C-alpha cells in the first residue's frame, strides 16, 4: 500500500473517531442536563408534598407561593409556618423520596428561630454506606422564618447512575478508540517492517552480488588451460576465490545466527575470560583493515579487575562488530580509542571513534534488527543492519548494558558494561 493511501486512511479514520467522540460527548452532556432537570423537578415535587403534609399535621395554612426554593444545584430549602420535629421530618423525607425513586443520599437541617442558626438534623444514606460523607454545617438562608434545608452531596453520582445506556455506549466507544489505536499501531509497525525487509533484501543482494561476480570471473580465468603455466597467477585467483568464499560464508553465518537468536534466547557458554585479552584478539582480527586505511588504535586500559563470567565466542563477536563499524563508517583515517574501567564489580568497555557519527533521531533505532542509518542509494558501506542488534542481544544476555553517545560528524562512543 502506498504511503499516501495509508496517510489518507489514517487521517480519515482519525477524523471519524474525533467526530464520533465529539458527538458522543455532546449527547451525553444533553442527557445529563435532562436527567439533572428531571432530578430537580422530582426533588422539588417531593419536598412540596412533605411541606403540605407538615402544614396539614400542624393545622397551618400553606403559603400562596411555592414553599420550595432551590438555592444551588444540590441544596433546597422549604418554608414552613411552625416548628419542625427533626425525626418526623426525616421520616417524611425518606418516605417521599423512596416513593418517587430518589435513592440518592441526602442530609437535612432545621432552622431554629430561637438561636437563629441551622441545626443539623441527620445524614441519611439511601444507597451507599452508613458513613457520613459531608460536613454537618449546612448553609444558612437569609429568610428568618421556619424552614428546613435538604442537601444532596452525591447528586452527580446519582444522576450518572441513572444514565446506564449512555455509560455503556461511552465504554463501547472507548473500546472502539482503543482498538482503532492498536490497529493503527499494528498497521504502521507492519509497514515499517515491510520497508525494513525490503531494505534488507536490497542490502543482501548488494552484499552477495560482488563476491559472486568476483568468484565467477576468477572461475572463468581458471578454466583457461594456459593458466597452468602461470602458477603465480593461478595462486592469485585461487586466493581471490577463497577470500570471497570466506566472505560469503561469514555473511550467511551472520544471517543464520540472527535467525537462531529470533527463535530462542542465546545460550551462552560462560567461563572466566579476560576482557583485555579478548580485546587484543579482536584488534588483531582487524589489523589488515586498519593497515589498509592507515588507521590506528589507542588503548586506555585502566581496569584492574578484568576477569568476568562471559561467553568468549559471543563477546569476541561483539567487539569485532564495534571495531568493524568504527573502521567502515569513517571517511577519514580511522582513529579508535579503546578504554576500560571497573564499575560495580564489573567491567566497562568504551569504543570511541572519529567516524561519521549518528544523528539523535537515528540513535534510538540503530539497535533494531535490519535497521541501517539511511544513506540514500549509496551502498559503499556493506552490511545487513544486524551487527548492533546482535551486539545488544548478546550484551543483555550477559545481564549487561550497552549505550551510545554520538553527534553527526563527530564520531561515536559505545559503552558496554559486563558484570563480573
């Protein structure tokens, strides 16, 4: 699928999800407002009936205006013309609220005209636990006549509980958004893996074409019967074939090695090894490549405890990879510094080079398998993008750590910590 098509699908799907989410929020808000208005009407009707019952019992005339006043979203006051018994008031309130399906906890208070203050009545839990959820200080109303106040501390929770279908639809929408985000992540990841696979095939083609072509040319030369009379030339072409064959074998082994690491965790044959000795062995392996580039290696071997439990073969391969990269990715004369020191009963090894460096953006991905820093269509530096991925896998298999510090055009510094 083309990048433009994927981008169009992603944008269209994202806009659709955003539109659905905004619509859902709008209708939930509308539904909440309707439920809130319904709750306030029901409470006002219930309190009005309580007031009428109090008027009837006390044989007092009801006022001409509605005795129920709503002072805030969850606080109501009811004017009465006589003193009120708190226990009797609680009975009337509970009875009227339950009759009308109001199962929200409430607290009530009675205004005492003699002391001119609100006297707390009680906190009545109709649904939740018996513990009191709010303060006993109900706000006082400016009216100086007899009245009682009712407050609903859990009004919002009660209204939300009445919106069952909307809560369910919101959960479904959240699941859809989560599924969409995960699907988008998988699509982009598969696209990236597809690009990496394509780059890997291209790199592998370039890696194998050169030695195969060289072997083919050398073979044609060796098929000439006259070459028997030229032993030096014969040995030269035989050496070329041998060298290119070794090169092909190493590349195939590297690919197969990473394939094995994909299937199972690397099995290490740990033994007591000397870090400095392995470093010197790895450097000897790259002596010819350094001489061809007129490069040099500077040692700062400051570690005093150099023996660790490690797999000699894999650790040597790790050092070889880092040295190989330091030589290949250098446009000037390679100048490599190898530094060792002790850290936390282990050994810290640093490889510092003067190569082309790695940008901050690419530093996060260089340890990914098959990833190579983009160089356009230039293939002057061969490789599959497996070296640093293998290096990180082996270091972590030793319970160690690897890190990178680099600036574009200023070389790289790889730090490897191997515990003792």
